[in-house]
């Protein structure tokens, strides 16, 4: 269903229905073009018959399948790739029913570990390919959208509030959404996961943990088509903890009347016991609505889409909302010049609940079953305490916290890219890509005066604003050709790359609410209000090269190299070079293998590569901090300088094979890998007080990981 049927060299077309039926007016001699994502394009010439049946073959059975794996959208045939690469179809992502594409990858890629902090709406996610490569740094892969790196950071409020115990306590058990959640899965056309260091080497140090390459939909040839889809999901909590309801709770052997005399043994017959865990839960509901319009000619195609996601969590007051807009297209201006562009806008809002020991589930399990947790307000509207049940003090009702505390964040984000492609001479190309990922986020943390340690009427309010801007530029040129009766193939490409990361965070905190139930920074005691601002910038400039040699479409050898200059390393050590070599051999191209029918395709591959990684911003020099002591001014922080810091380096080796058997019904991919990581940058090492500082960032530590991964699927 949904196969595009177009009259070649025209804009006239239609789509098949759910049974594959279509109807179109066409003259004899014209050519019909049948296209569908994931299948090979088929052309058929119209004759005298009024019935034309077309059969589209899956692209998976074509060993010449083109995948986007090389540098910033450069296409390579899969048989030439010597490292582990796995494709994920967009239909698999959409059919999973997941709300973001990251969690939808779980279980679909060998060697990929997808973790989520919780099942709450908008929870942050993390991805590790194979194993970690840094002790203290980021271990997530690089996300690349249409050739442009995408920010997938997760806000950590602890980094912003400072060392105040009051502020730290208020944010230590909060989780904030990953920025990868912003992306609409419906806009994805294809995804390629690069797990080896060699496969990702040309993307630079940010890809030292691998890369996930995303290509967005750019529209299809034919008359304008409007598509609407929706999905609805109901969620219900399960796996409840077991509670004993026979014996009353005690307290460290105390002789307190309430615990021992009254409830020291079994609960009296007929006493009302309450399921307080269920009191904080509700049925979850998620709705998604997507609408898109696309169409075009063989020269220009366009696509626009909008989507709304509304998710209510299974814990009361938790919800997540996302609104997406996208506009993309491609145009062939002349035979030698073409353009591609995509723009993504995302707006999110997330009301969250604390996790861990501060979470409502944990608190509900502590609540005495003889008390109905739903009764959390006194007659005058203030919170109802439980002094008789909890001798350590007041056990705060988690329902009161859910309705009275405020924890939410909202964001607006814009991702755009423009790619200009020139083919001035045969077999040569020049590509320029410009991208910009910019976003603004607001985070609010507000604790009611009567909750937790603030029951004496203090209260706490924090509002943080975070703005990031990540522009990037890539210039790539290349040439490819075949020689000696097409027995030998050669391709080479060279590139210049520049990427910047800038972030500014402003946080304002206050306490001592003047009006108990009015939670605002303007309601805090002016003496308690303080603000901090942190700005960090990072720039990487790089040159890269790749040379690929092939023999008889059977043996391939690829050399890669990249040199980075990073602004976050000392000047003497800010330049680092890392090479890679990979090879592949198609066993089934050997003459004696072509008659072995059960084996349709067999490729052996191997890789040896290095990938460097720089330090984070502001890690080589001491930072000045404001102080109110001795008349104010600035002082150095606790962390001292290190002008000898060098980049981390990861060396990776892998061998493996890919096979297709039994008429391509069974596909097997196996890889053994070994990784050596040295010059680890570790923060917070103790120094002699004689240096004037307490801590330092140093290169210490070396570790190795190894393992194997396998992927098997069948039709």
C-alpha cells in the first residue's frame, strides 16, 4: 500500500491503495515509475494492455544497496564498508509506537544499550554503543541529522545551583529530558548506526562513541499528497510491590502506645487498610497526530509536516507535550548543481515528578496503610501531617508534594541545514553544508514551604534559562572512477570542517515565601535571591581525507585520516591526528562460491582505527568566582590549571562477517571488537594545598574493553 506511481518526466501520478490497486490515465509508450521507501524503483513501459502489474523488490536483497555512512551524507555501497554498520528503516521506528526515536532503537541494533532514567513522560535517555570509551566524559554517540551534528545533551541542574545545601537538596532527584526527544520520528526517512571507530572517524572527536546518522524525508515525486495519521495509547502501571497487611508497623523496639499496645501485633479485625501506592497513580494516555504534505517533479520536491504529541503519565500531575514543524526539500537546478535543505522546529513542555528516594512512589510505600493518603489537606487547606505514625518527624504526603511542588521545563528549538552539491566534471563533486542547531530552555524547580525540610515555612524557588547555539560548516570535495575495464575502482575525498558549541545558562534562586501558596521568584525574600550566569564556548576546526581502492567489485581497502584543532585544549596540545584503515572481501564473488546456492552473499571485514577526544570547555584554566567576603570581588575556584592536558585517544580493532542465506531469507551479521582507551581526562584529583588550589583535571587511566555482537533476522 502507498506505492507511488508516476508517469516519467511528468508530475502526473497516484498511489496504490491497501490492496495494491491503482488507476491512472496514460498513453501507450509512456513509462510508469513505481517507487516505495525500502524497495527498488521499477519502471515499466505502457503497451496496448490496460493492466500493468509491477513487482518491487526489497532493497535488502541488493548487495549494492547504498547506505549513508561516509562523511556528511556521502554515499557508499555496503560491500565496500569494512566496519560494522546497521540500517534501521523508518517504518520500524514508526511501527514501534515509541514517542521518540532513541527509545525506538532499543532491541533493533546489536551492541546498542538504550537506557532511560524512568518510565515518566519525557524522561531522559542514554545510548551506549558496545562499551564506554571515557571514564569521566560523554559516552553517547554523535547524532547527525542531514549531515549536521545534533545536540542531545541533558540538563543537569546540580551544575547550575552551586554548592548550597538548600539548592542541592532541591534538585538532586530531578530528571530532565534529553534534547534528542525533540525530534519527530515521523520525519525520519532512514537511520544508519555506525558502531566502529573507523566508521565514525571522519565525523571527528564527537563521534568517538560511534554515530547515528539520520536522513529526513525530502518529499516524493508526483502530485501533491496530504497524509494524516494518529495513534492512541493507554498505559497502566503494573508490577506492584508486595505488602504484608497482617501485622502493624513497629519502630525500633519502641514502647510507643500507638505502635505496640494499639498495633503491636496483628491488625484488629475489620480495620480499614488503604492501597496508598494506587493513590498516586492514574491511567496514562498518549495521543499523537501527524499531518504532512509532499509532492514535486523530477527537478524539485518538497515536504512539510506538523505533529502534536500529548502524553499523560501514570503518576498524577506528570505529562509531556511536544509540537513539531518541519519543512524540507531538494532541487536539481542544473545538471551540475543541486540543493537540499531541511528545517525542524520543536517546542516541548514537561511537568515532572522527583525520582529515587524523593519520588512519590518511594514515599507512598512508606506511608502507613492504616491512613488514607488521599486525605492530605486539613480543613483549612494546609497540609495534614502524620505525627502519630512516623516518629522521626513529619512524613510528608507525596500527594501533597505532587500538587503543591512545581517541577517543569519547556524548550524551543530550531535545527536547519542547507547543502549545495556541485558536479563540475564527470565523477567529481564539491559539497558545502551549513547547519545550525539553536535552542532555548527554561527549567523551574519550586518547593512548597510545607514540604520536606521546608515545613517551617521557608520554601524554595529556582528558575534557570539555558540557551545553546551550535553552528557547523563542512566543505567536501571528491573524485571517483574505474580503470582497466572496470576491474579497479578508486575514490578519494577531502574535507574541511568547523563546529562551534556555545551555551549560556542563567539561574536565579530564592527562598522564604511571603505568601505560602504563591510560588514565584518575586514572592521570595529579596535578601535570599541570588543569580549566577555561566557561559562556555568550544570550537573545533579539522581537515579530513579518505581514499578507497577496489578490485573487481570484490575486494576493498579504505584509508581515512582526520586532524582536529580544539579550543578546549592547551595551545601546545590542541592539535591531534587520528587515522583509520578498513577492508572488506566479498567471498561470494569467487568463482567456486557462485554455485553455492544456500549462500547468497558473504562478506569478511576488518578495521583498525583511532579516534581522539578533547576536553570539555573551561577545564584547563582556573575559573574566577564572585565572593561577598572582604568587600566583594572575585576569587579563583577550587580547580587549578593544567597546561599539560592532552586529548583522550581510543584505538579500536574489529573483525566480522555479513551473510545472506537461503535466497536472502536469513541475514547474519557478526562482529568481534577490542577497544583500548588511554590518556583519560579525569576531573577532581586532589592537589597539594601549596599550589593554591584543591583539585585538578589530569590525564590518568587506561582501560580496555572487548566483546562480540551478533544480529540475525529472517523473512
